[in-house]
């Protein structure tokens, strides 16, 4: 998964000229270069956060997230006060992912070893690429409206739309994300018991379907 994310950072840098041409705004070039680092910082914490969540250490994950938010938002406000403009938002985003990576390494005792290429790793790589491919498609689906608004209508209108969309979905996303983390961590402990796994998964789907209807 981390390898796929590193490749994504490289792809973003390669396609940066096309992004600049698409929006007709050369000032976003250094922003793209800077924000590509968030992909790398995020990859450093992916496995560690997954281990913490699988072990149901949700308090630690929450503390790590809150500390990162406080530090990054504080730094962004200070930079904005001193006249750094939109770079305050860029730095805030970088610090958020960097703090998350540092905190996950502090709270999680697992450390990666040297890569090993053998016959047992290919099923894992196949699962990784399928999972990340699904993530990419879902990300495009959720952001295609913002891309088109920024390109056709303008950046100012995009800013209003983005904040309005965030505020309208904030409560639901906060609730669903926490429940999803707990559910995934619980089901991961049943991977060696497929009968019980299917039973619990079916009950979850039935409850969600009932609530949705």
C-alpha cells in the first residue's frame, strides 16, 4: 500500500504541467509540488495506524489526530497572520500529515524491515493494488464536482462550495468514519472464522440497509 502511495506522489509531479494547463493558473505549480509531500507523509503512517485500529487502540488514534489538528491549525493561523496567504493552508496540510506520521510511529511499536520478494507476497500485492485502485476511483467520484467547478466557474465559487459541502457532511462523516473503523477492526479479528465473519457482516449490512431506507 505504501509503495502504491509513493507512486501516486510521483504521478502527481509528472502530471503537474497538465494540471496547470487545465486550470490556467501557473501559481499552483509550487503548491502541487508541496502538496505531493502529503502523500508521502501519509504513507509513513498508513500501516501504523492500521495496526493501532486493528488492536482497537482508538483512544491513541484519536489523540494522535487531535494533536495533529491543533498543531497544524495553530501553525496555519500564525502564518496567515504574518501574511503568508494561501501558503498558510498548504503548510497546515503538510504539518497535519507530518504530525500524524510522527505520532503513529511513537504510539505504534511496529517497525518495517527490509523488503522481501518471494512467492507469498504476490497475493498481498494484488490485494494492495485492488484496494488502492478502488480508493482512487472513489476519490475521483467524490471530487469530480469540485474539479469541474474550479475549472468552469472559478476558484472563489469553488471555495464557497467546498466549505458548504464540508459543513453539510461533517456530522455524518464523523459518525460514519468512526463506526467504520470500529467495524473493520472487529471484523478483522474474525478473518480465521469465515462462518462467524459472514454472520456478523450480514447483520451489519441488514442494519445499515434498514437505517438507510
